[in-house]
C-alpha cells in the first residue's frame, strides 16, 4: 500500500492547484457517506439527551459559556 501511496503522491505533485482541489473534493465526497449504524446510534443518543433535558435530569449550557471554555484551551 505504501508503494501505491507514494505513486499517487508523485502524481499529485504534478497536478495544478485546481486539479488538486478537484481530487480533494472527490476524496471528501467519498468519505462523507452516511453510515446507517452510526446514524442510528446518534439518533438514539439524541433522543436520550432530549428526554434527559425535558425531564430536568440534565441542563443546557449556553453557547457563549461553551465557547468561552474552549477559547481558554
């Protein structure tokens, strides 16, 4: 596989920036496929979180506070 990656890298180096962006777009589009298993897991998790919020067993944190915490890192 390393040989193939090296060959692809060599060919990419000969492309124009526009051609490279097109390749990146192709790769990202390919990677952005949905996965039904992951989608189901996230749907279940979001239902659990919504139920916890509605029942009062958890609370929401305002966006500004979340961002303030992460800006300090």
